[in-house]
């Protein structure tokens, strides 16, 4: 019951945020988040940066969801372990707008890197290796390091 109330309240807040941000009222918020994320493509990676000119992975995710009125923690670890949102355990169940969490460092923390699922088996993220915001396939390295997704949007 509490989860239904929380989900309803979150939906109302998200719809209000969409109107304030100039997003069409009937447009899915996942599309809005992905649109903001795609506008960041090619911007430089910088450790601890949270926009608007450069990003690290969690700064990018926080920035994009923030534009839709969703507050997120600042670090990849804290985003990945945020218990407000249900986990998506299987990579094939990810949907557009889900946060994707990766275990990229052997430190016992399973959420070292985060990105935004674009759908079609792709993730948009701020890559330290490529030194910019990029789109990657959820295969190979990213499939091997996938920990879980987070479903913030319906």
C-alpha cells in the first residue's frame, strides 16, 4: 500500500516537473530524460564534474534526472544503492530511462559506474576511458560488468 502511495506521489511530482521544464505533458518522462542525456553527447569527462560543460558518470546521471525533477545522490555508489527505486536484475529487462549500474572496480562495491539506458541495448554514460559522454552497447565489457538497473520511471 505504501509503495502504491509513494509511486502515485512520485508520478504527480514528475508530471509537475515535466510541465515546469517545458516537456510535453503527454511525453513519457523516460523520453525527456534520454533527450537531455543525448544533448550531452561529446561533452568532456572530468572526475567529480556534474555539468553543464563536463561530467563524470554520476554527475551526468544526476544532471539528466534532475532536469526532470528527480533528485539523486551524487556518487555512482549512492545512486546504485538508492533503495527508493526497484532494481532490474536482468540486462535484457532494461528499459529506456533506467539507470544502469556497473561493477568496474574490484572493491566490493557493485556500483562503481552508472549510465542511462537508451533502449535497444545501449547505455549513454560519461566514459573516463574515452574522456567524454558516449553511447555504448550493453555487450562485451558492459555486459560482463553489469550489476543491475534501477527503474525510476514508469
